[in-house]
């Protein structure tokens, strides 16, 4: 599979959930090195959910998720910014540099490459300073990739009127993949794909379509962090991304070593 991906763009979303375990992180880094050396143009978008929650708890701040998104008042937004860019992003960049990949960390604010707007929930729930992506300007990311750097994006972005928002990492990755017309969007998380029943390890769904996802979302069959993940995949495919994959963080290398795209995780196309 690797030879066909030379010079193609792959956007990898590395979930906070997948980054908690250092063994998973190490496996993921090794896989990214293989892809980078094969000439794949990579963009990494990271989350940081568990880290943000850890600091919220240390500071006695409330932690609340609605449909997989963190409710963010002004203090939570400030903390999310500090943790995501000050800690998680620096750590990812450092790890990649140690592996010989020249990584550059940014948020959507750099050169306003991602502009946000306030998240409008379908049932009118106010999530505070949670944003959705208004528009992606791919020039900065493309420039970095063309020069051989690997952009590492933290999911923070500012609106045209200057308000900064906490954007769900999946939605940020989906929008960036769409704007770059990426070959693939790969969502790395702590579960190996979409499961019909999250409590049943034998219920992995190897393949989903946009239509099937729309139905699952409308019927309210999807829960928690899987909601923005599937929404992001649908948005990316609608914008021209060829395929989206949900994989466990430590399965990236295995995934590219395998010709059968449905053997690991869930493919959406
Ligand atoms: P990340 O940090 O990778 O974005 P999230 O916690 O936001 O991780 O989302 C992944 C979580 O989604 C899984 O750990 C799982 O608990 C949850 N989830 C809910 N429904 C499903 C499902 N049907 N299949 C797989 N995971 C699901
Ligand atoms: Mg998530």
C-alpha cells in the first residue's frame, strides 16, 4: 500500500485517548516514521481530552461532555489552550523530532489557517466556547509539507471577530483533510474502529458508508466521542477525501502493512 501513497496527503488525528499510553504513542511514532520515509505527506492533528480533564480536576473545575464535546466556559477554554498547545503539542513535536522527522507545531490561529465559529448544536444546547470550523486556508500547511516539515496542529482556532474556540480534534482533522483533499483521514483512538455494541469486542464494523453513518447519527445510535468522529469522517468524504479510517492508536503500522483495508478498524468510503 505504501508505494502508492508517495507524495499523497494523509491527515492523521491522534486522539487524546490513544496518547495516554506511552507504548501506543511509541508504536504510532514508529508508524509515522515509516510513512514519512515512504514520501507520504503527513499532517498530524491531536486531541488532548484526558490531559485537559486531569488539569480541570487538579484545579477543581467542572468537566462536562455533551455528545462527545467538552462544554467550555472561559476558564476551561483558557486551560484547554494551555494544555493543548503548551503541553500536548510540544510533546508531540519533540517526540517526532527525536524520531528524525522535522515537526512544526501550530494551532488554527497560525496564519489563521483554520477559522472557527461558535458551535451551533442541533437541539440548541449551548456548549460555551466550543467552535466548529468555518473555513480552512490550506496554504501554510501545504507550504510546510512541501518543504518537508510535518505540521502538528492543536485544535484551537479563532473566529473572524476575534473569539477563540476549543474545537473538537476530530472535527478539526476532518475539515483540514477536506481542505487538503487528502487521500486518507486516519482517526487514531483507543478503540479499534466502530462497534455495533461498544461492550461487545466481536461487534467491530469493518466498513461504513456516509449514508449508513447519517442513519446511525439520526437514530441516535452513536454515543460520546464517536459522534464527532463520525461527523468529521462524513464531512471529510463530502469534501473529497477518498477514505476515512478509524483505528486503534497502536495499529497504524499493521494497517499499512496489510493490503486488506477492512482487516483492521473501520473504513468509511
Ligand atoms: P479520542 O480522544 O480518540 O477522540 P474519544 O473518547 O473522544 O477519544 O472517542 C473514542 C471513544 O468513543 C471510545 O473510547 C468509546 O468509548 C466511544 N464510543 C462510543 N460509541 C462507540 C462505538 N459505537 N464504537 C466505538 N467507540 C465508541
Ligand atoms: Mg474525542
